[in-house]
C-alpha cells in the first residue's frame, strides 16, 4: 500500500514537472516570436531561445513518459480572460506571467526531484523578470514615441473623472502632478490614476517623486531642473522606465539628452500659473527643439486650442497641456480637438 502511494506520488510530481516545462517553453516561444518578427530584436529573441533550449535540456524522457493527458482533470478548465487579448501588451504580459508561474512551480517541485534542476529554474525566473522589464519597457517607449498629446494633472474638482474623460478622448500619456498635497493622499491618487491609465492602455508618470512612482509601479517619472539627476533616477528605476526632463533653453536640452532622458519638456512656451514666476521662453525655443532635439519632446506651457496652431507652425508635433484639459467644461471634446489640431 505504502509502495503504491510512493509510486503514485512520484508519478504526480513527474506530471507536474512535465506540464510546467511545456507551459514555460510555450510562453517563451510566444514572446520570442514578437521579439523576432515584431521588434526585430535579435538580442531578446536569442535570450528567449536560449531559455527554451535550457528548459528542453531538463525535459527528460522519464518526465515525458509520465504524461497522462486523457486523465488530466485540468485539460478542459479555462477562464474567460484566456479567450481574448485586448492588445499586444496584454498578450505579452499574459505569457510572461505564464512563464513566471510555471518556473515557480518547477522550482518548488524540482526540489523533490533534482536540486540542481530547482536552482536552475530559480535563476531562470529572475532572467524572465529582467526580460519582462526590457520587453514591456520597449512597448512603453514605442507608445511614448507615437503619442502627440500629454496631460499633466492639476488639483481640480472631480479630479479622476476629468482624467478619465481625457483618456476617453484619446490621451495616451498622463503625468500626476500635485505639489501641495500630503504624501498619503498623493499615494492614493497616484494608485487610482495608474489603474485608470492601465484600463485605457495609456502611460502613467509621476512628477518629481521617484518613491511614489515605484510604489504604484508607474511607467516612469518626470523631473524638473532641481529634481533628482536623470542618471540617478535611471539607476533607481532601471532601464525599463521612462524618464522625462523639463528644459527651458538649449543648454538644459543638450544636458538632458546627454544624461539619458527619454523625452524632454520644452517650455514654458507661454506664461502659465502652473509655473508661477517663470518667464515664458516663446516660440524660438520650440523651433530650436525641432532642429536639434534627438529624442521625443513636448512643447508645454499655456498651450490650448486657441494658440496650438502657432506652436505647431513653430515646429511642435507633440504638446503637453494642463489647464486646457483639466479646467475644460468638456474634457473629452477638448482632448479630441487638441488631437485633431495635432
């Protein structure tokens, strides 16, 4: 009786290892195909392939022959979320999670089978975490490059409703900026905004506060001239997060680019209470940015539907706004008008 129990237990462990080796390899192959054909990124595609081959090396004959698909009670169990993917990022995220979960199962059950196997799975799991940061970070940088309208928040009534209205209108980047609020409220608001942006497949950044950005898993931060240096922010946040920098002259622009900023703000183009006491730099700097900026840049400062054509004529193809949307009677319509102008 005891012998039979041990045999059954061993068989079950072998089946678990077999199933999760298949699951991890399948998930990696799906990610690899996008890296190869979608991103044309040889480095990441090769990384995926090498991990698949390592998994195959642990997939021994004794594990494969333990497979018993006809009697697998979970083979026909599905979830409605598995039947559809809303976009490419959802697809990649789902399969990366699938790989991570499978590797965790392999790591634990392999401790009952082969400790070297378990150690290898743990190491690979951390490799996949790094892969996820690189891959989803690239998707975010692509969205940044394609986006033409950037919303910076200000404290208004129905704050979250206004932001959601802008997201419905087509905004794809939102920066949370609330200078004079308690940290606990900032954290709660940032968390809610992050969820909103995720729902609308938009980027979410936090102004100044790297700690809050990390706490809510924001897509990045925006830094002023007196904030944390870009290099230190990169060291803290890693290469997968977006880092923006405010600039108001050519020297600041060139330094931000050389320091490794992913985008820059160019302004304030017009005087604005958001930057009280700061002199407007006018349209000449917008033209300079058009001719010299080598990374994405957003004209910012007092821009609205009344003056946006002048900013566009000066060379801007991307703008960031605050009051034009946050104080609009109809934020969705105002957002659509701004995008139409751009």
